């Protein structure tokens, strides 16, 4: 009974985080992995990890920044993983899949259908992630630096290079080294 009382307030905090930041987390995960079901799995992993490490949150950043940092790290781990490298690419368009999570799916489909974000998805991960965090998630360059664990100058440099790559894509060029 004692454990339940101690976990009760934490569980309520976790529930609030999921309601408040769940869409941000799943959309960021989808932007990395381009697979809705894998983004859902990553989102679950992120909130489980946040719950288990809730006591380690120091408050150096906002909860949103902390959760997005966990998400970015989890996505990078997934993209580097052996299973991902050997997995067949899921070529079924997201709009063809069915799920009970229609609200989140609709938001994800809007992201996937937007021409600009399609071009962003062609960029290498380091450039794609700064654009997503800065423009889509509307984080400041300082918050992006915290999420990615890089300097603000690196954020600005990556943003500059990513914009240049996007201009090249729109001119009909090709991005070399894209994932």
C-alpha cells in the first residue's frame, strides 16, 4: 500500500506529461523513423524511461525539452541499431495504414504530406533534426542545443547548412549523404 501511495503522484505526473507532450514526442519520433508504428513504440519507450528517471530531472531545461531530448536519443539509437539496418523498409504510405489513434495519425499524416517536410526528410539526420526541433517543434536554438547535447553555435551552423541543402533540393539538385 505504501508503494502505491508513493507511485500515485508520480503516475499522475506521467499521465499529465503524456497528455501535454505526447503529440510532440510521437511527431518527433515519426520525423526520425518514418514509420508510424515504430514511432508509437519509441514514444512508449520515451515515457517509460522518463517515468523511471523522473527523480533525475534537475530542471535545467523544461520538461518538454527533456522529453524531446530523450526522444531524439532513442530515435538515434533505433536508427543505428542492427535491427533497423536489416529491416525491410516499410513502403506502405502512412495514409494507407489504419489505427485507432486517428487524432495522432491525422497530425502525422499532415506532417508526411507536406512538401517541405518531405524535402526535410531527405536530409541527413543531423540537419533534419535541427530543422524539426527549431521550426516544427518551435524550440529556441538554446533548447535545440540542450535536446541534441550540442552547442548553440553547432545548432546555428546546422540550421544554415540544412537551409542550403533544402535550397539545393528545390533547385532540382540532390542531397549527398542523405539517409
